[in-house]
C-alpha cells in the first residue's frame, strides 16, 4: 500500500493506492480522502479502479457522498475504456434533471437501458422513466414512474393532463392515445 499525505492548512488530504488480488486478475485502487472521508474538490475522481493497466471504474465523492455536478459520479468501463454504465449522483442520491441518471451500455456501445431519477426516486414527466433497448437500439420496453410510483401509460397521461393545464409536457404522447385520454378526461 502506498500512502501520501498532503497537509493544506487545517485540511488533511490522503491519497492511498492498493492492490486487491483475485483469482485471475488484480485490481489497483486509488482513493483520495479529505480528513478521512472520500472527497475531491476538483473535477477529479476520488476513487479510481484499474485492472491490468486498463481503467475499470471512476467514482466522484464530495464530503463522503457520491456527488458530481458536471457529469456522472460513477463511470464503469469495459477493460478497453469503453463505457459499461454511467450513474449520476447529487449529494449521495441518484439524480439528474436533464436526462437519465443511469445509462447502461451494451457490448456494441449502444445504449441498453436508461433510468430517470430525481432525488433517488424513479421519476420522469416527459416520457418513460425506465427504457430498455434491444441490440439494434430499438425500444424493447418502457415503464412510467412518477415519484417512484409505477403507473400504466394511460394513468401517466392522465397525471400529465391534471398537472399541466398548459399541456407543455404532452408533446411526448402519441396523438391516438392523447385523443382517448382527452375524451376520457373531459367527458
């Protein structure tokens, strides 16, 4: 184990590197801590895991919680540095407002699945919160969630109509389904 300590006024940064041996491979792990807690101020990972010289995982922490403002807080790679998955966290919770908080990639580098989280709850108001794709990139399944509550597409659309009097988020709804829901809602 290799340990380096850096004193900056009252703060104490500690960088540790260690190896974890497994049956067929060895992982190298580097951690950055501030006063004993995983932490990195800059846009630099607090934890880096590599295997056989290839980058395997990066994790970004702020004051001991998974957190990153500009980009994913966890990035998992195939051994040749192609993404396996990315996860967005804010203050230790899965969270992203401008896209999916979890993206899993297939071996062919296409998106395999997407999950939308707000404050650690499955939630999306402009479409499905869970989406699975086949190997060709075509949607295989969709599931709708509002505040971690699963609902069918019909109830999801009813929710949007009740919530949005200006109908701003209804552009994600196919016209045939929207017509049925509007008939139901206003009859």
